[in-house]
């Protein structure tokens, strides 16, 4: 697997380049943080809101845009398609787990995503020059580790929902319910610090924050050392939980794989 993985990355990058127009559309459909940025910028125009001024709002949502794209995945759509049509069958015969290919496919598209995002990021930086700040090295290191854990959580969650297609032929509707809850509870549309206290406390016990708000808050320097470590520890717990569920749903689903083209 380790010998083959660089080749799989090259294949994934070639696919991303070949379908670059599709990737551009995909990136542009996930720019909701920019819309939220402009909305909350107007809200904070008359004065700080809960300690958040226009500069803090812009920094938060710019980092949200970046983290959203480096932690996103699309394996749930791939699994639904391949399970339903039988495209997964030849992949199961190879001497490598099919999910390894999907991991490489998702990771290989990141450089091209960065190229597409660069003009948007430059435009925001021009609009808000105060975003040029020098973060502490430890916040960058911990934030990047947190972003990697967030990607693992996002990928395994999609594997879980994708594996449900083994039992129902189509599981995108269920995933869309998850995505709706995630949009509200992950800090994607608004900073969780601005939520009512009862809601914010409830969200701390859910996995949504670990997939987006945690790396954003760490990279933005919004949490101190002990709190930052607790947030990363919570991510590690969710990684273990979702890896276990993903392994279970995948193994049981493969046993009853009955796609049309299988």
C-alpha cells in the first residue's frame, strides 16, 4: 500500500486536472463562509458583537473558508455511485482496500483547490488588510494537526453514510440531514461563541465542532493552551468513535454487496 500510494496520488491529481471545471464548480458552491462574512461584517459595523469586531469576523470566516476546503471530502457520493452500479466490485478484488484509493483521490485534489481559492483569499485580504497577522507558532502547529484530524472525521463520517448504501442502495438523503445539522453546529455559518449559552454548551457534546470550528479557532488564536489541548483531545475521541463505526458498517455492508453490476 505504501509503495502504491504515491502512484495513487498522481492518478488523483490527474483526475482533478482532467475534471478541473467540475472542481471549480465544487469549490465555488462551498463559499458560504464568504457570504456569512459579509453579513456578519454589516452586523458588527455599529460596534463589536460579543467581543467580535469586523476584523475578528473577517479572520474567522476567511479561516473557515480555508479549513472547509482542506477538510472536505466527497467519498459519500463516490461510494453511493459505485455501490449502486457495481463499480465497487472490481475494486474489492484488488490487493488494496478500496478506501485507500478514495483517500488518495481526495488528498490529491487539495493543491488544485488551493489554486482556485487563492484569488478569493487575496481579495478578502485586500478588503481587510488587518487580516495580515502573525500567529503564534504553536497555534499554527496545533491548528494544522487539528485540521488533519477534522479531515479524518469528515472522511470517516462520509464512509459511514456511504456504506449505508450497501443496505438501501441510496444514502445521500441521510447524509444531507447530517450536513444540515453540521452546517448549524460546526461554526460554518456563524461563530459558535455568538450562539446562546444553552446552545453553545449543547454543541460542545456533539461532533460537529470537531470537524470545523476547532481548527478554525486554533488557527485564529481564539483559545488558550489548556483549552486548545482539550479541543484536540476531543477530536481524537471522535476520530476513534467514527473509525470504529466506519469499520463496522463497511465490513457488514460488503458482506451483502448486491449491486446491479456486481
